[in-house]
């Protein structure tokens, strides 16, 4: 199975989701510390050149690959990736399931503003604290979203490619 967490930038909520998925963060709904957040691979470390790239985070305990992607505002990226995934799965007779999980609903305003200040305007002195506040505010929601994503992946859906919009996880 392949899990792909996606959102606007691919460097905040998706990085946290991948870290939860790979058990690199505590497996509970408790608030993360600033250090735990800032030590997550790719958290607030990507640039504009990384938009649209599938970034490999690791393999989970069941041998499933975990990726993230920043799709900007383009709502067509994930549907296009779904179609190309279906094409490759069919053409190469691969018996694999691909799960796209949207982490955008978990992003609070403080995280969005932090990303703007830090990544876009390069004002880390304002952006990074806002990102940490936003991550602390949403980490329990991101944790639950990841648990649901894994559950859907392990379910008996016959679909080869599943897109989870996760609207029920708004903070």
C-alpha cells in the first residue's frame, strides 16, 4: 500500500501526518512539544521548488510506503495523480492500493499564517512560533486523521485508489 498525505505546502500538516504514521511521534492525542514538532523531517524545510514533488518519508511497520506532496491551490493535482496511479496499476498489473489523504482541514489559521511568514516572506522570527502554536493546536486532530487513514487503507474496499478529503477533521 502507498499512503500519500497532501495539502497546500506539503511541509507542515503533511510532515506531521507522515511522522505520526511512521510512529516517529508519540502515538497519542497529547499535545506535542515544540522540540518534537521542529524535529519532524521536512517540517517547515521545503521550498517552492518542492511543490508538486512526491517526498518519501519512510516505510511503516507493515511495509507500506508513506509520501507527502504539496499541491498548492491546484485541486486537480490529486485527481490527476489518481488517474495516473490507476493507469500504472493496471498497465503493470500491480496489486497495490494507493491512499491520498488530505491534511488541509487540520490546518488552523495560526499554521497558515506561520507558513506565510516563514516560507513565503522568510520572517522566521514570526513564522516559526506561529507554526509551532498551530501544530500544537492541531496535532491531536492530525493524529486522529492518520489513524482513520490507516484504518481506511486496511479496510476491505475494492477500490485501488482512494481519495480522502477528511472534511470531518476541521479544527
